[in-house]
C-alpha cells in the first residue's frame, strides 16, 4: 500500500466524523437558540378552534360489546372419537356444511345394516301377506281349516310388526349418524375449532363455534332516566376500533321492565354489517338519538377525550391561555355539545399540552370548527 492510499484510508474517515460532529453541533446550537428565544418571549405557538352553535338531538350514551345475532356453539351429542375435521378457524361455511364427524364409518355401517334388515323384513311381510290372502280365499271355499287360516293371519301380523321395528331401527341408525356429524346450522364463519382428529368427544362437549357477522347486536344497560327517551326504531351511532367513521344501528328491543336492582334498563341495538368490516367482541361507545332538536355550543369530538363527561380546556383571550371547566355531551355527527363556554370562544387545539393558565400565546392559525 503506497502513501497516497494510506492517507485516503486514514484522512477520509476522520474528515467525515469531524463533519458530522460539526453538523450536529450546529443543529444543537440552533435548537438551544430557539428555546432561549421562546423562553425570552414567554410564548407558546398554538392553533385555535372556534366554539360554534350546532343542532343536537336528545341522546343517551351507552357502552357495550358487539356480538353476532346468529352465533352457535356446536356440541357433541354422542360419545365417539373424532374421525374427520373438515374446517379451520376463519373458514366460511354454508348452512348444513359438514364441520367434523365422530366414528362416522361405524355409524354409516350401522345404517347400511339397518337398511338391509328392513329390506329383509319387508320381503317377509310381503310374503306373509300373500299367504294370508291365499288362506282367506281357501277358507271361503272350505279348502283349509279355520285354524290354518288363523295361523297364516298371525304370521302376517308378526312379519308386519317386524318390518315396522326394522324401519324404526333404521331411523335410529340414521339419527345416530346424523348426531355424529357436526354441521353448520346457518351460513357464516368458523370462529373456533376446539377438536382435533383422534380426540374422544363426550355429549355436551363443545367442538366448534360458528358466527354470522352480517348482522351484529349490542345489548346495553342504560340508566333508569333513559326510560322516557328510548324507543324501538331509534337510531344509534357509535365508533369502533379499526373503523374511521361513525357506525349506525337501530334499537330493536327495549326491556319491558328494569333490572332486578331497579337501576338499569336493557336495550338491544341491531347493527347491519354486510361487508363484514366489524367483528364480534369489539367494545364500543356510542349514543342512542331521541326525538326533537336543541341548539348548543359545540366543539369537534376529536378535540375532546372520548366519552368524558367533565373536561378542562384552554381558551385564548388577548393572546393568553385561560383554563376552563366544561360539561360535555355525547358525540353526534363528529361534534359534542358543551356547556361552560359561549359560542365564539376560541379553544386551543394544537399546543394545548404545552400551556398552563396564564401562558402567553403565539397564534399560528385560527379557524372555525370543521363543518361550520
């Protein structure tokens, strides 16, 4: 390695390191200078949102969990070893689709044997009927004794009863085979699969869970004062995790009586879900909208913590922050009614976490709330 190459390997990294250090030192000095300027000025940069007047309907807040209206746990009805599992969790299934089976071949052979016995019994009964008909005719001609005719009739009745018994046995064999096959009671998806081939199942043991998420429901317990407001057919709206819009449903059932302790009223809200975007088990918070309309001061729901009843906000007056306590109502159409602030007041949005009561403000922008 010559001297020029050696210098290249040594000097170039040193220069790069020195340059990086100089850049970071410059950045740090700029930040410190900015902090000193802000501290000297005593101001915080903020954006403001105007309190506006909006129309709201009477609303009752609720919380609950989304559940599929059609959901079923499929349990074993007979004792037997699992011989077939035809689905995985998440699979879509049609009504009547086979999910799994227990000792399927054994029960199928039992059906075949019962079918053969019924065929044999029917053939014997048919032959006995012919013999009986012939004996009746011979008795009329006095060609046989009455005793012989009675014997033919008795044999016919016995074979007929045997055929009926064989038919019952076949029905039982088919029922056992049917119970050994676990099928989907409706179209949906396999939510849970709890068995593996080779496992022994006992009657009552859960093997699969099937749900149909195309229609969901919420069962919510409301305070007793909601009795006068909530009716079947009213609209309900709520937010759910993973959905960037308000979801709507309808009140389909209101309990005719209060809970045993007299403190809550149970209602049922149905939620159409044709695209399957919502999933069962999601916890939701929303409102049931009553009748009539009132006007109120309002702010965007995104400016307030979800479902807080009492909140603290900072408003801007003459470029100074002032803390205010407000009472907040349930969200409707992206806004929440508030009491404690007048229409036109300017509420700090961006920068609210950096201010306290009396902080001097540097307003970057001030605009009416979206939708005004």
